């Protein structure tokens, strides 16, 4: 690789990666709303922000040494709350 740690702009790379992840997640959520996987009227941008916030929060907690079981419990609760709020009873 031509770049070294001296020339690589890590923050720009991180911002680009974050933007790509966010756009990809937003597109998937929009498709889920269109396909009826999520209830009509779901705010795809807000849900994307929520999911990104949970993921980043879990990442920070993991880097601070939070136990894997605690991280999994938090992720499971977030998943359950999102599903309870945004999926139809028949899904």
C-alpha cells in the first residue's frame, strides 16, 4: 500500500466509511418499509440514526471493557424494542 500511517487521513476515511454505512442502512430500511417488513410511515432516517447510535454506543462500551454478555443484552433489547414498535403483528 502506498499510504502509511503518516499520510493516511484516518478521520476522513472513518467519515467516508460511516457515510457509506449510513446510506446503505437507510436504503435497506426504506426498502423494508416499501416491502411491508416495517409499518408504513416508519421514519427511515430516524430509524437509521437510532441504529447507528446504538451500534456506536456498543462500540464505545466495548472499547471501555464492557462484558460481551452486557453488550449482547443491550443489542437484544434494542432489537426487541424496534421490532415491537415498527413491525406489524403479522410480521
